[in-house]
């Protein structure tokens, strides 16, 4: 396995692990142990870092995919599409959804229904990003196997 392919697989695998750990363990634990306001503050503090960490790892994976494309020896187009999808969804969540959710949270009227809709959309993006990452690791793992 060449270095660039390994870079892609490892960076995306770490990204997936961090997403699963935060979504499956940290956030639920925060809301089960802390009061709702404190848990919300914790999650709001972590989320920008969560997305930035993922985007950084996705960028490392992108370096691996683009490097292989530029070498001309491989054509990992499916990996490129999946990775760009993951980065796009994470960027959208970080730069569009998080500010909208925060604005709704701070609104004087509360707007719980609008918040719930955006939160559901955010969760759906997160799940879709994870599924795309799993597909990417699977596709990359099968590519060029003897």
C-alpha cells in the first residue's frame, strides 16, 4: 500500500472514530450527567472544534487522493467524490448550521420548532458524513487488492 493511500485511509478512519466517539458517547453522556444548560454549553463549545478537526483530517485525506490522481498511476475518483461530499457537509454544518442554531437558541422567543428542525438536519448531515466516510474507507480498502 502506498503512502498516499495510507494517508487517506488513516485520516478518514480517525475522523470517523472521532465522530462516532463524540456522537455516541460524549454528547449523550453530557446530557445524562449535566443539567441541560451546562450540557448544551459543553456541546456548543466542542462542536466548532469537532468540525474543524474533521475538516483538517478530511483535508489530509484529500492530499492523499489528489496526490494519487496527479501521479497518474491511480484514478480514485469515487474516493475524491466521497471526500468532497464529507468536507462539504462538514463545512456547511460548521459555517452555516452552527451559527443558525446559535441564533435560534439566543432568540428572545426561543423558536423551539425551528431549532428542532435544524438540529435534526444537523444530525442527518452528521450521519450522512459518517456513511460516506465508511464507504470511502471500504472503497479504498478494496482498490487494487491482489
